[in-house]
C-alpha cells in the first residue's frame, strides 16, 4: 500500500489563485506542481479526459491577460524576475469554482 502524502498547506494553494475574467483560477503550472507532475502531463491528462470536465474548466489567457497577471505578481517572490514560470508558452488556467 502506498504511503499517503502530507496535506498541502492552505496558504500554498491560496497564494496560487488569481482572478482572471472574473473567475478564480489557477495556472496549469501551479496545479501540476501541487500534484507533483509536469505541466505537459497535467494538460495531456485533462485533454484525454475532457468529457469529465465542465466546458469552462480550462481556457488559455490572452497575451494581455497574461501580462496583467504577470505585472500583479512581479513584486512577490513567486513572480520575481527570472522565475521560469513566466516563460511558459501555455498560459492555461483551470477554473476553480470551489475557491
């Protein structure tokens, strides 16, 4: 039987939730990190099982939305210059209605 992992602190999750298009979302890279998988593996799993998700579960941010989000986070260590998270081509968000 596999060992269970310790719970993820709420603060770690809460700091990764952003408001985009009036919806609370998380970046695909953050969800992947929380699940311990690569971003591409997460996106591939979602696309392979897309019928299990609501139609508005995932969307790709526009360049403008991405720039705005980036500018909001630039002062935090999470969004600091040099953080590879901001060099991602995907810029996909997952809608999180429970937030």
